[in-house]
C-alpha cells in the first residue's frame, strides 16, 4: 500500500481537472444553450416570433449535434479546439468539445421546458401590453424555472460522463486517471475509488439541482 | 366605447382542416358604462370575438374601435399601449405560479414601467378592492378558484382600464364562487365606471349581470339588444335562450286551450288571469314556464291552459293584445309551432 502516497496527489489533481472541465463547460453551456433554446421556442411556427426557416435550420444543427456520438464529436471538433485553445491536449482543450456537445442537448431541454408554459399565460401577458421580450423575460423563463433547473442538472450530469471520455483522449481528469491507474495497471481498487468519486459528484449535483428546483416550484 | 364594424376573422386552412370563418361580419357597439354579454353555442366564435377587441387576434377585415381609437389602424407598438387600458380576464385565470398574488397584480404595472413603490401601493389597494388584502403573499397554488379569479380581476384593473373583457370568467368556478365573482364584477363596474364585455355560455350569468346581450351563432349576430327590451319581445332567439319557452308536448290531449303569455313589467300575468278567470269565468292552470327577475324587472314565459266556455275567448285575446299584452293561443294540431324555441 506504499504507492498510495504517490496516487493521492494525482487523484486530487484528476478530481480538480474534472471539476474544472465540467464547471467551465457547464457555465458556457448554460450561457449558450439557454439563449439557443429560447430562440428555438420563439421561432417555432405559431409561437411568439415565428421564423419557420430559421427554426428549421436551428433544429437541424441541434439535431446533428445531438445525434453525433460524443467520441466522434471529439475528433471532429479537434481543428476548432486547436484554433480556440491552441492545443487539443489538456483539460482546457477538452472544454471546447464538451461545450459543443452539451449546448444542443440543453437547448432542446430548454425548448421543451418553455413550450410547457401554458399559452394562456403568454396570452394574458400580451393582453397587458407586453412586448415579446417581456413575455420571455417575465413569463416564459420564470414560469419554467424549476424545469429549466432540472434540465440544466441533467445536462451537467451528462457533462461529467462526457468529461470522462474526453479525459481518456488527453483531457486529464478522473476518466483519464481511472484508465491510467485502474485499467492499465490492473488496480481495481483505484477504478472503484474513481467511480465512487464520480458518483459522489453526480449525487451532490443532482441533490442540489432537485432541491433548488423544488424550492422554486409553487404550483 | 367598443365599436366593431363588419368584423370578419378567417383562420387559414391548416393540414387537412379547411379554413374556418370564426367571426363572420359582426358589427357590435357597447356604450360607455354598459355591461354587455355575448352568448352562443360552443364554437360560435365568442372567444375569437372578444380577442378581436384587444387585437390579440387581428381581424381579417373590418375595424375595431375602442375608446375612440381605431385599433385596427394603429401600428403594433401603439396597439400594445392601447391594450394597457383594456383589462382582460380568462376562464383559467392565467396567473403566474412564479409570483405571489401581489406579484401577479404588479405584473402589468411592471410592464408599463411603474416604479416599485408605486406598484406595491397599487397592488395592495387592488387586492383590498377584490377582498384579498390578506392573501397578498399567497401563491396561486394556495388559492381557491374563486380567489384566483379575484386576483386576476385585480390584475386586469391594475392599469386603470376603461374596458374589461371577460372570456368565460366564471365557467371554471362552482356556484358560490361564480356568484361572488359576478358580484365583484358588478361592483367594480359601478365603482370604476367600467365598460364590460363578458363572454359566457351560461344564461344565468347574463341574467345576473348584463344590461345587454348579443346572441352569436356560427360567427354571426343572430339577435341582440338591451335585456329589458329583448325580453319583452314575443319572438326573439335571444329571449328564447334566456327564458326557455315551456315545452308543450306533454300537454297534448288534456282538453281546453293552451295560451302562451310573455310576461313583462308592464304586462304582468295578473292582467291575463283577471281577464280569463274574472271576466270569462274560465278555469286556468299553469302548464309550464317561469317568471324571473332580470335586470331589475320581472320577465317570463308562461304556458296557461284554459278550460270552460271558450266562446268569448277569441274576442278577449284580441282585446288583451290591443292593450299590449303578449298572449297567443297555441294551435292544437301544430306541435311544430308549440315547440318552436324549446330546442334552444
Ligand atoms: N387559432 C385558431 N386557429 C384555427 N381555428 C380556430 C382558432 N381559434 C378558433 N378557431 C375556430 O374558430 C371557431 C370559433 O372558435 P371560438 O373559440 O371563438 O368559439 P367559442 O364560441 O369561444 O367556443 P367555446 O364556447 O367552446 O369556447 C371554432 O370553429 C374554432 O375551431
Ligand atoms: Mg371560448
């Protein structure tokens, strides 16, 4: 058991890398995915600002992003990553494919959430003289907030599992750690430990998300 | 205050369903301070009609004027401005669950750019007006249907509108809440001098609160007028809807003669009874019908069966009609005439 002294610092670093990758890409995903989801919602036929062509184009892009296996996406966006970060290796580089993979996912969830807001509430706001952006800001987003939080939680959890994959192809983090120590050195105990750590992170996230969403749901 | 001129609304064909003419050339005028009702069967275009008034639905043709402004000629941003002086109340309340009762009442004020302190003050004042001052911090989920509709009414009044539109405002409520909400509508109408256009499929609602009514069928106005006038008409689809004519089928073969009497304030049934019983010495029984108080007056339809010596009846009926009493015999062999109007 003397090698634990060697393993611990690396495990700590891998955990930090995972949190960093997931944290930054989650932030970027929320910043890009929610507006994209709003755009999908309002441009749909019969919605607030119907733009059928734009809607179909966005829908196509989103579906493409969602149907690509993440491992293929990793390879496909490598040139983009190199352009943005300067390298395709390391945790910072992994943020690019992670974000690109998660944005369409979240956008669809956001669209579903916003569409579930009763059209009568939108109508009521319009009857009060609301502009379309007022409807989005004061009706759609607040009314859908619990469901938006749930969708974001699901997306972040998905990001954690993507991050393990990204890690395996040079992104570092817990996935990479599990493969280097657990798998390649036949250390099942280390593999298990990593799994427990990942599970813990997921659990904490899910709990926090559920708790927050529930506190906001007054219905 | 509200003036619709030859308004048509055609929904374009979609998928396999053809185009729908929801409102078909309706002209309608509601005077300032009037409480007007629109009734009609399901799908007759009532909701579409009320949504045309604040241009939630743009008419295919025709003009909409509210408070002297021709809304159909205004650009979008001025229409939005105009909507602030037209309150609207919905069947399913449409309150925001993310806000408290007070927050919901503040919503339109927020949209109009009213400052925070002033919004608070107005919301408190309005919730007091609708009798929910104590529930300001409750979320819609914690309120009953009737309370939710009161909050919705407070919200509709926040922008000090001159016109209030109600689309089936009581249709989702039980009897007690309906009565409460109708009383509230009457009270705010009187206190604030509102003009109200109320859509409903419940005749009792019209009788309880409206000064005038419009009967819509397949997007067209079939009948309209002030209730006090409509109900004194002997043959009016609207009156038949409001005061269903009594059925006569069950009375066939009882002998005597059946008489249909339209009761009004000026021609009460006592005059008829006095003539039939007092002067002609006939036996009279009420075979059906009802008399109600509507808009402060007594109105009804009665079906009387008179038996005895009928030889002087025709002359007496002519005399009554000359005096303005609405009475007519129902031909014995004509079930069709007798039941006309009963199918409404
Ligand atoms: N947005 C729409 N698109 C297409 N058709 C519509 C639309 N809104 C209403 N219609 C149609 O217009 C007609 C009138 O509908 P409307 O809702 O005005 O009737 P209503 O009198 O309010 O009925 P109800 O008493 O059931 O509420 C119906 O045939 C309906 O299907
Ligand atoms: Mg309707």
